[in-house]
C-alpha cells in the first residue's frame, strides 16, 4: 500500500515488527544486570522466528540491551504512557 504510514509516521514498508516475549525481556534485563556486575555477556538475543505461524519475523534480528545512561546520553528519553511510567523508575544522569 503505497503511501501508508505506521503509528510513528514511517512508511509501513520500512517498519519491521519484533515480537519480544516476557522471557525475552527478562533475559535482556538479566544480561544488563550481569554486565553491570562485571560478568561477560554480549547483551544480545537473536530473533530468528521466520517460520513462527503467529508472530513471524521477516528476517533474523539482533536485540541488543544497552543501559539507559548510554542510550540517552545525547538525547532525552521519549514519552512513556502514564500508567507505565510509575513502574520504570528511570533516572538519567547527565554530566
């Protein structure tokens, strides 16, 4: 569908959907915690569900966990829905 846009305003042909399960999210958080504790981890999970019947990926995708302080070092974080904001407790410290 030419000209159709996603919720973020991008053309839908440019948008790839990645399905992350609770297990995937907890694994990424665990990898961040382990790295912060000095343990060696690549902080990455690979999604390769091209054959999944309900939640397929169009390609192999790497999901890499990064700390908020690193990711938001040069820009402010975006909006988080007010019902979710209270559970995040994120503090970005700029120097």
